[in-house]
C-alpha cells in the first residue's frame, strides 16, 4: 500500500484532477446490473448526488421492495490498485454500529474488479441531512449536537486494533484489521517533510520554520508514541455528520480512519468548518462517557499543527487558498508554538 499520511491531501495530482470528470466517465447503465448481481435487487431509478467533495461517484438508487433508496458509492477504476479502504470501511462500520454509534451501514462491497472495472459499495441511506449544509438552529442546538458528537466519539474510541496508522490492506482482505506501522510517531510524521517542503516552495512558510516544525515533532515523540491504538475517524467534519430532530443520526465517511491516538480526533475535529465553536461541548460530551486521554493538552497542540499542515497543502493543490478560514487556522496552529 502507498505510504501516505492523509489520502485526501497526498493523492497523486493526476488522480485529484480526474475527480472533476468522474461522473462524465462513469457508465450509469451498469447500475441495474450492479444491484442485481450484488444483492439480487431490481433497480427502478437513480439520481446523482449533488455532493462536490467526494472523490467517488455517488448515486441514490431506488429498488423494488425497499422504502428508502440505497446508496451506490464507486470509484472509476482510475488507480491500478483496488480501493481496499472500501472493505476496511465495512468492517469498521459494522463494529461501530455494534456499539450503538449511528453510522452508514454498508450492505455490500466489491474490490475484486472481477465483475466490474471499478470498486464499489452499496450502503443504506442515513436519516436526516448533513450538519454542514443544512443546520439552521440556534447556538444551543449546535452545542447539544457537539455534546452528542463527543459522547459518540468516546464510544468508538473503545475499539482497539494492533499496530498504528493506516490499515494493512493484506489483513483487511482476510476480514481482519491492524495498523500498518509499528508506532504512531512513524505514522504522524509520514509525509511531514514533503508537506513542509511543499509549503516552503509555495512561500507559505520559511525554511527555518520548516526546520523548527520538524524539531517540534521530534520533541513530542515520547508522548505521540502511545502504547495502544484505537479507532480514529480522522475526518469529523460537519459534512460527515447527519442529524434530524436535534439528534445525530449518523457519522459516516470512514475512508480516512486510522489506528491511533484518540486525541487526534478531538484535536482535529474543531479544525473543520463549524457553525459555532465546537471544542468545549465536544469535550464535555466525551467526558460524559470517559476521561480525556493522558497528555491531552500537549498532544492537542501538536495534532492541530499536523492537521493544518496537510490541510494547507491540500488547499494549495486544489486551488482554494483564497479560503481565509484555512489560512487563519493554519497560522493559529503555528502560533501555538510561537511560529509564524
């Protein structure tokens, strides 16, 4: 498997560019065949998702005998290697669901490319709407949802796997999960040097700042290297959270999940776009289930910095650097260590 830190930020540029035309090259006439072969279901009609952010093609598919549409999520077979992460997601969501955490239930996955020249999932549609695009409530309403989110995160942080970092795909093909790294520091610093070089070349940071950041991670190595890793979602953005009637109805899109430090989720979650500040209520919700992890404050700052480094790289790569929110959060993360 490719040794990268974050799939969204560290994909090859030609793959990122291909996402713009992914719907143009996907053959929708295959949809009825996919559902018939996979689940024995007869397709009535389908409609394309309006979501921009996904690297996949997503269709809402109405089938006979089902009240609610099912969701087809597929790649276009761009990469020569199958997208084993789709299989990882099914194993993970089955385990998360067993804990009472609402999530996207995946009925079928095929990453063999024997029947079709691409990888795909068939999922059940979640109730409600995504929090980023559809929340219209009050600050209190949002605080309540942030509290709920914290409590749900604490629940799935009880899931433990051996190893650290991104999942070992050879194990996933056997229906098992383990991290591909021997320690968490090796994962956290994967692509760190190249990320900093990228930002230096883009004149976002100076070379002495890049050197200091490398030193900072080395200084934090003893606390980054925890003994046991847990399931970390790693993408707790509002667009990956569904809600309805004041309740979270689903945490989905687990394609960035890793084995690692629970603090990484808690530190990176507020770096996403939120309607109101989230951190305080998120942590209250978490502590309603369990104690905050050890070395929480020290780890929070270094993980916020790592998160904003890859986000800044990605913002440049997809040409959204004019987004001042990303810039502000990036420089805010630098300021935690008196860097600028």
